[in-house]
C-alpha cells in the first residue's frame, strides 16, 4: 500500500493542477491553501463567476484565466489543459473548486502514474468505504457508471469523478466540446480511445454542508444521467 505523502512533499513545476472555478469565492481560498504547498503550479479557470472567485484565487497564489461569460465545466477544463500544456506540463491533475477532493489523494494518484508509467489515473470513490454518499446518489452514480462503461467500452467503477491525473501524451488528445456535465463522459471516451494505460485509485469525496447546501451532492449526479440519455 502506498504511504501517505509527507507535509513537505512538493511536486515539480511540470505538474499542473487545473481547477474549473464558478462562484466558489467562499471556499476556493481554503482549497488553494492546501493545494499550493504540494502543487505550486495551479491554474483556476474563472468561468464567468459573479462573486469575485477569480480575485480570491489570484490572491491565494494561483494562476487565473478568466472566461468573460460562463461556458461550462468542459470548456473550463479545455482552457486549463491548453494553458498547462503551453507551460510545459508533463502531468495535469483535475481538481474541484468546492473542497470535495483531498490533496493527499491527488498526490498519491500522481505518484502512481509516475511510478507505474500510467497515462491516466482516475479517482474512484467506490473502491473503498471512506466516501459517505447517500443511497440515492450512489444509485444514480453507479447507474451512470454502467451506461458510461457500455458506451465507452471502459471498465471504471466511478466514471464521473472530477479528480484525475492525465499525462501529457494523453492530454494532447483531449478536445472537449461538451459544456455541461456530459463532458465527464466525453473525456472518458477520448482517453479510452488513446489506448494508453490507465488505472483507478481509491479516493475520498467529501460531501460538506457547503456542497449539500448548493445542491451539488445529488443534482450533479442527476444531471449526469440526463446528459448521458439525451446526448
């Protein structure tokens, strides 16, 4: 079993974290305070926020790219990928802005990609029992996994987890066009078509009172299923 990274762990400048950012001013500062000591090269794509999220992220020490209007998470990721590649990224970590992901999990995933020569490492909340998701949410997400695996010919246990590690050769083959939650399936399709080696790593997704208050815990899962059905 991998040992947890120490507090002094700091990844090289050819590792970039990409964070889609939309109206998360109250939490993004705390997220970045945990991320930046470990991942100093972090870029937030401020996707038309109206609450000053980009200003908070920049003050915290992150790179910030602004979308003048809200284009959706898929577009924000694609902008972040291009930004990181232009600055010499060898690996990119996708990370949510709302505090649901753990820095220690991201670090373990990156170390696994590097040590095992993997092009993609997907985070999975269903490989252990740390994530405390509601019954309905689990049903919706696992249904989405079945549909995604059938349509993409992949074998994942958690197809719509926003925590991923993607190596440069795989990253250059991603061209996201879906702007809503369907981008999660689109990215799996495109990564699967590369034929490059991938694996899943157990991670914990933290459903905080903040995320529940915003309705993200279940609504995003339902949106995933809707997009899978109508796309």
